[in-house]
């Protein structure tokens, strides 16, 4: 187990307080990160419907998933065997049967008191059909949106979580170095991705790596204008810029890191853009501390890059932590105008103020933890790739 | 572009025929594999809401996504720039704004005729909230489930798709060999994962690899009883069984492959279980041909393993092809009782008849393409790991 049972119980207590405030007496959790956060469950099984169900008046939640995955739940979660519920394989990707009908029937039979259900209306892996099944099966309940209820509890990390994120930060350093070593004129971009992935999974001599929620993103050459392109098997040409966006992952905790380098000598446009981004990051990191708001952080950035003549209208960062594909972001606080989340110690962010011009993008990023008086980086890796 | 415009237009034509049969005049497609299949769009952007929208009476579909990803759509899809619609970054993971409100408003303004909408009610990355936004924004339309409409068109591959899947099969061979070379007493499981991932992404000297929809699954020791466990950083002990389930991926097309090996000498239970699985596979592959049903294939398997005294009640395979995380399966045909899908040439399946006992699981699998008279394997890799 990654955490003590005490820590899991504290998390549950926070969730139940929020359920109580919202008037929810049963919470259906489908986000795999939230499932992991509350129970420890860890497996690549989120491609089939599954849930953790928290009842306000019961100490221990229930895990509900495919029968084939009950052993995985026994191996990775702290839940008692009688709290692991399952459905048969005939429900998997069936055109006529749905797993959530099984869960709804179980609830109808065993839980008569609960009337107000919360569901994660915008979570990954919770389909409109799954909601329909729950609503029609648990017809005595009302359903309301409890999206982000657990995510908000996740925002302030425990010290143990921070130690895992620092390990993830170490892995990110090793993986970025592997990327730097692999980028050269004539190298195939897929081989750079391979070197990075190897380092991400192998981790360090002291501890191994887990799979990050996003594969390495390696936009190269003019494709640096498209931030979410993965890679090709084309060869890197002299002078090509290469964006490397990756994360280290330890026990599902992430520390993302981005750098942009060139194969060979960088040109002036590249240098100018890089310097604007680096100055903005430095300004922001120098001022981050508990008590300021997310939107303040973004404003510091805008002030700096405006002096360089650039503007950027996308958010410059977001809360990070435990996660699963397809995203390492927590979907709660964003560093952007209007976000009034107040920074607190042990909150963790990925600051990624990329700037994309017509035919060149530069991404440089840092992951940081808010400390008592400022912030601390999760990885230590030079920002500037040229001399 | 991975395919000719002619091929994309043929796919669209098949989809429109099905729309017509179902009485749907606009189809909202959120499954990234379906988006790719119809437009070529390829990017790791499915962590934010996006869509391909097909209008029955318009030749070209629309891509709708985050403004930041329009460049990626220009780079990877065949769509004209005026068919790329987008939303601003203030809609990304916002608690108050939803991207689908933007799409619904656009449809209301530009498309007055369409009345009957199809949505993928069980697709990944289509949330209940997204559906609510479409329904309330396009209040003049009725919505019905069109889940699997495009997936069913995907089932029979073109010859070009088969060449890509054979390349994926070659990559699977290389990746499996990397796994075999890495599994030894004292090796950390994470380092086996790293070696496999490196091989998957690097591919072959002739062509590079793409990221598979699922990371390597490496249940080890007693954890082989839990099929969807990924890996730990613990060391492999002498005699430990290690399941390696992986896929080669080329241009988003998958060829999965599983083997189970032991570090050191396998025991009798392991050998007996392996032999039952291999005999079942051989029996099945010998009889697969166009005209038989998916459920017939499963029955052949049951007959064989029953003679060994084992029974297995989960499905033994499923249709495969182009895909994105979290699954390489197409969710259409399954090799299991009740599935009356008739095999046709150029259908492709992953045959994975794993058997899990109380403390040992053995997975051995093959991916195959149905040919005119039988079937052909996508990878050629010895099934038996001991002599």
C-alpha cells in the first residue's frame, strides 16, 4: 500500500464532509485517480466501467468492477473482500447489457435509505449510458453533479504525497536528460520518444518509474506550432526545434517537465522566444507563495512577457498530482484569469507557459510545490538548452 | 496522411449509409479512434472535449476542438481549414463554461435543417455533461444513441490498413523479444517494462513505432492472478511467472501479443496450464475462416480446454484496429457465447484466452487477420517459452 490506512481514512473524512455540505448521501466515483486516492486501487482496467461508491453513513467504500479485476483490487486496495463487488464478463462491451445495471440492482437491494446521489458528470470513463443505467436502476434516488468533489480534496497534498512527487520529479530529470542525449541531427523522433519512455519507466537506481498519464509529446520542426502532436519516425534536421514535454511518474504521482531544444545552433527567433518564456517563469516562481490567487500568478506572467512583445491567451498552468491517462492535470485550479483559488502550502502545480508563433512554439515548464514561504521545484534541470 | 482522400471518403460513405438507415442526419463523434478513422486527426488532445461532426447532407465533416489544437488538425487531417472549429482556452476544465455549448451554438446558427442527432452514448471521452450541453443547446433536435455506428464500419479493414497492422505485428515481435531478454532473476519489473516500451516506440529500422493504447501489462509472481496490474519496481525471483501483454502500434493500428514466461525453470502447474492454452489457440486458429460466427470460435476453445479440466468464463478475444488509450479493442465483435458476428475476410482479432487460477495466471495470445480461406497471424513469435 502506498499510504497508511489512516491517511486513506482522513481523505475519506474530507470527502464525507463535502458530501454532507452538498446534501449527498451516496457518491459514485468513476475517475480512476479519485478511485485510487480513496482506496489505493491501481490497475489498467478503466477501459471497462468501474466505480468506487462512498456511502455517507458507512465507514468503508465499495469498489465495483469487472470480476476479472477483483484480484487486482484485493492486491492494491485497502478494502475488505466483502466491499469488492463485481460483474461478469458478459457485461464487458456488450450491446445489450451494462455493468451499471448490476450496481444499481445491488444498491436497490442493499441500500434503501440513501436518496441523494452525487455523480461525476464530467469525469473520464463515466459515459452518458452509465448515468442512464444508474438513474433508471436507482429510480428512488435523485442525481446531482458532484464533479470535482474528490478532486478538490486532492489539491493540498500530504507530506507523504509530496515525497512521491519529488521522486517523480527525479524521474522527470532522468527522462529529460535521456531526451537531450537522443536529440541530434539524423536521429528519428520515435527513437527520442523511446529513450525518454525507457527512462520514465526504469526510473532511478533507488526506485522505479510508473507510466505517466500522457506519453512524451515531441512536436518537431514546424510541428512545434501544434502542442499535442506526439511523434513521427522522421529524422531530425539540423536546426530543428524539438519540444519535449514529459512527466516523471511515481506511484501514479506526476511531475511534468517541458523543455525546447534545437538540433544544432538555435536561431535568433528561437532564442528570443525562449528568453521571454524563461524570464516569465523566473518572475512567477520568485513571487509564488501561500495567500496569492491563481489569477495573480497568471497576471505576473502577462506583465513580463508583454515587455517582450508577446501575448498568450491560454492558461499557463494547473494543479497536478495522482493521475491516470489521459491527463495528469487535476482539473481544479488553473493559473488563468478568473481563477480565484488561493495558494496554500503543499498545493502542487505545473507551470507551463508555452508560446506558439505561426511556425515555432517554445515550451519550457516547471512543476512546483507551494511551501510555507514560497515554492520549491520538483525537478532541477537547466531551462536553457543553448550557451 | 496515412490514407488517400479516396479511402477517407469511402469510410464516410459507409458511415452515412448507416446514418441514413438509422434516420440520423447529424452524427457527433467523440471516440478518438472514430475521429481519426474519418478525418486522420491524430493528437493527444482527447483529455479535453472534442468532436468530429458528420452531416448527412454535407460532403466534409467538421472537426471541433481546442483552439490550441487546430494546428494539429491542420497537420494531420484532410479537412479544409474552414471545417476546423474551435473553442478558447477559457473553456478548458472550467467549472462554469463547457466547450459543447460553443459547438451547440454554432450548429444552431449554421445548421437549421438537421433534426435527428446521433451520439456515442458509451464512447470514451464523451461525458454526461457534454451530452446535456448538446441537448440543451440544440433544443430543436432529438438525440439518440449511435454508439458503435462508426466502430462497426471499422471492423472490415482495407488492404492498406492490413499492411499497417502487419507492421504493428512486426513491432510486437521486437517488443516481446525485448521483454524476453529483460526477464531474469534479479531484474526489476519496471526495467522489463522500460525495455519493452523502448522497443515499442523505436519500432524497426524500417519504420518507427507509435504509442500503444495500453501500456505493457506485467503481472509477476502471484500477481499473475490479476490480469490488469501494470508493474512494480520489485525484483523478479527465481521461478516467478511473468505475464507480458503488449501491442505493437503503427500509425495508431494495433497488433496485441501476450506471452507468459518464467524466470528460471517453470513448474508443472505452469507447464500444464500453458499447454492447455496453447492447444486451445492452435485448435481455434486451425478452424477460423470466413463464414463462421464469433461464438463458434469460443465454442472450439471451450471444447479443447474442457479436455484439460479447465474452464474459463470470460470472453477469449475481440476485434482490433485503430485506437487510442485506454483500449485497443474495437468494442464490436467479441469471441464469446451469443456473439453472432460472422467472420469476413480482413476482419482482425486479438485471440487472448488467458486462464487464471487462484495463484497463477497464464496468458498467451495471437492477433490474426481473417483471410479468404482461413486466417493469418500478425506476429510470428514462439508461443512456448520453455523447452
